[in-house]
C-alpha cells in the first residue's frame, strides 16, 4: 500500500511540475490585458462600446496562444515546452489573470498565480508559475507627478530544493517626454537596487532575476548624451570587476558626462554588464548581467517605436546565476520570441491587438514581443 501511495505521489508531481533540471522563464508585456467588466480605472479604449466580452475573449485567446508557442523549439523537458515561470506586465487585475490561466493555459499546470494589486493603477505586474512559490512581496515605488508608480513584485520559487528570486517590473513610460519622466524610472531602479543589495548581503550567491518592461533601452544612457540621468547605463568603459577585461565594443563606448558616476547618483541606476564577471555590487553601483549583449545588434529588439527596434524589455541576472550552484543561466539561451503570428505580415513588427470592426473579436496580440531564457540546476 505504501509503495502504491508513493508511486501515486510521484506521478502527481511529475504531471504538475517540470520533469528535468532545466526551466524556462518568460517575460512579456501583454499590452493591456483587460477583462470585460468596468472597474473605473480602464483606459478609454477599453470601455464599451469599443471593448466588451468578445474583445476581451479574443485578447485572452491571443495572449494564451503567444505563451504556449513562445518556447516552441526549445529543448525543455517541461510539459508542452511552455515556460515554467512567467512574468507578465500590463495585467488589469487578478480576475483576468485567472481567466488566462484557467481558460487558456489550463492544461499547463500553472498552480501559482500572483499579482501586485494597486489602487489607482490601470494595469499591474503578475506571475504565473508551475514551480512552487514559497514567498511573495510587493515593493512600492511611490508617486510621480501626482500619479502612483507601479509596484515591483517579488516572487521566490523553489525547485529541487533550490531558490530563485524574481523581481517583476513595469517602470514609468516615456509618455510626457523622455527627459521629463526619467526621474520616475530612476526611482524604480533605486528600489530594485536596494532590494537586490539586501538579498546579496544576506547571501552573495543568491540567484536573482530582474525582469520586465523597464521602458529604457540598452543604449539609453548613450542616447541621452548627458542631457539627463537615466535609470540604466552600460558598465563604465575600461572598468570591470574581478579579472574581467573589456566587454564587447558596443558596450564599452565612452560614456558621456552626466547621468551617473557619483555614489549618490548611482542609487537611482542599474549598470548593464556585458560580462558575468562584472555583475554584482561594487563602488560603481549594482551591476547586472545583460543578455541583450549576446545578440548581434541587428537582432536586438522587442518593441518598435517610429520604425526603429527598441529594447525596453529586459531580463537581468545577478552573479549567483553563473556559479554553477543552485540555479545557473544557460549561456546563449536568451532569445526573443518572433513567431509569425505575433508579427505584422508587411512590416515584421510586433502586431498590437486591435478590436475588429463591428465589435466582433479582434486581431493581433501585443506591441511587445516575449523574452525568454533558460536556467539549469546541477
């Protein structure tokens, strides 16, 4: 009897959880995943008569399809090849998150659904996980220009006795002016920096992923040309931690004056490192490994603005994900999901969801593309 019970428990765990030592993490701005109920915080385009049950159902179907297909072709051992851990941005509420999970991803085993609720904000950040969630936390960012900034959601998951901390972000957009809104993004960066520093102080080998739509590009600091400080900047030219040398040429261009360097200023910025050895806390600030640097420049981009590919979406890694203990990043696994159904057939750009004329359904999915990477355990 005991043997039969043990076999049943094992079978139950095998069906619901990943079967191997490799997991896939997805981060995706789903562009205003609203339900069909009016709560008072919706954007104008998501109110009747333009938005209703048919449009909401079509949007959910499109997002569910995108998640299912995002990891297609990846050598993962989890059920259906779908991501094991999903960080979503621009989800209206828990109601629509559960509708996505229970109606469109029901067979994929996402037992855990977490959302950072916030009053006065139209969309939130959320997480779906097949892996056990052992702890959650919400980090407020405050307000900017009289409006609340979105919370940062922290989720700690466990797999094979090992822990991974994920910080899901959606920083202030550039609506209202790039320079005028930069301070709001720096406030969010300061919250991330403080929290990651706390976790690394407790455990320098902690496995931490900082993901989401940060609304700043890989080259944001260079594009600013010193006119204003940015929340993201490349690792300083000629500087490296440990024995690391120079990074890729496009990451080590000379940094223009202004927008970083002083200790106080570093509180509101994250350093994007092209090499794992450069990541971690130092006198320069908090360095995080940036896998965008793994891709050639012509392949970088998850969003398009004025017919130019942008890199506002990020998946940033701490040094613990390279020490071959606990969770470890699988080099070269970072990628952008560019499935044909997510792209406009003429431009090749991400195809935003558009309600169909006549009020029936809609087409497209999101104006962003999903990002993925893979982690391994020994």
